[in-house]
């Protein structure tokens, strides 16, 4: 009755051994395969819920559970505190995932999920981009150049040939360091000047928004005239009232949510009448061909789906087995006499 433990150092070993490109490819394909076989009657993926607060700092701690009939329960606990990078030199997202056996209740595995969250969020956008974006070499626009931006761009580069990257962040630190953080991709990067967001958004083929904009302060980009085939990965909206895109764009686009119920509450879908929202991403995968027309703007409303966290944890556990990485500990009290909790003390 041991528990598999994957800490940050274990995940770093796996990334080094597998390679960043191969790992991202595996994550994208694992999501594609899971979405293709997704059956809502057999998978209970609850919308995330938890505690939101403004003291001692603005933030939240939430849980994201999922259970596939006959399989384990996977729960991600995630903390989001937007002032972490500037005030504490910590990531804005800190997370841990756990897997539980549904025959005995035994804790099968626990893993750092800070890296996994960035990987699965990028991989989901990569999958959406592969299904929706124009199938030619592309220019990518990035609004928000923090931690999520790195895996977003990495995933996009695995499904399309990226000719040029242009990006903007109002904070000097992530703006100044972004080129170094994506140097492993070998892509040319041009910073977007302040005040030039609308012009940039009108010129790119794929736009990514992954900001920490405050509730009620959006959108991060004003009205603009997009290219007819523009695809947008909208990643930053994760609170009621937190929005990144202008309503005018969403009104003219095909909006694809990762999970409709959650996106209506806290994604860009807050701005869209329910009858105008397109199919969930998994439904697009299952259709085996995109519902996008050649000259149509599409928006992937990515709020983070618990099924994606389930997939990410399983991928890393598979890799841990393949490379014999991680530790096994007996965390739970398992007395020889199941009726005597003090048995091991004696």
C-alpha cells in the first residue's frame, strides 16, 4: 500500500530525459486521445470550486476532481495568487495532483502539478490550434508573457510552423526576460510597443491571451479588425468578471469552450449568449474534422478542465514508470488488524 510521489526534482529529471519537445508532443496526443474517447456518461468531471479571498492576499485555493467509471479519482488542488511573482518571487499558480484508488480509497500517487498545469494548458491550446488555425506558417501574437506564455508558444510551435512571434506584457520583468525563456524554441521574437496591441492583434494568425488582469478591468485588447482566419487561445479568464477579449470579437467568432458550464461562469463565454457558443473542444475532436469554416475567426475559451489534469498526471506517472523516477512511501496507517487503529503502536 505505497504511494507514488513525484516532486519537483523528479519532474525535472523526467523533462531532461524525455526532452521538452517529446514531452509536449506526448501531452498533446494524450489529450487528443482522451478527448476522442470521452463519454460524459462515464466521466464525472466537476467544475472547479473552492475558496476565494482577499486577505491576507487576493487569491484562491480550489479543487478540480474527476472520476472515470471503473478508474481512479484524480483531484488537483490549485492555488492562484496573482501577486506571487512580484511580491514573493513565486509562481502565480501552485498546484498538486493526487490519484485515489476507488476500490480501497488508497492514495495511489501525489505529484507536483505546477509544471503539469502549465504543460496541460499549453497542450490544450496546441490541440485547439491544430484543429482551428490556418494550416500554413503563422505569426503568433502573445498578450501576457508570464509563465503560461512559454508553454502556450511551445505547444503552438509543435503543431504549426511559426515564422514570427510578437508579444506584449505591461510588467517589465516578464517582458524583458521572455526572449531568453523561449530561446530553446529558436523563434524570432519582437516586443510589441505599448499602445500597439490592436494593430498587433489585427496582423497575427494566432493570438494568445494569458494575462493576470484584475476582475472588471478587461478586456486587455480593444476592438480590432482580425484576419478572417484568426484563431485565439484565450487562457487568462478564470474568475467571474475577469475577461481578456472584446465583446465585438466574440460576437463574430466561433467560440469553443473547454467545458461549457465552467466557461459560462468564469471564461470568455460570460460575454456570449449560450445559444451562440460552439461545441466543447472534445466534441470537435470527436467530429474528426473542425467545424470552422476557412474564413472564420475562432476562439478557444480555455478555463482549465479537470480531465486535462487527469491526463497530465497519468502521462507523468507513465513516464516515471518508464524511467524509474520518483519515490514510494507508505503514508497511510495500515495496521495488521484493521479493527485496531492502535495496533501498530503496541
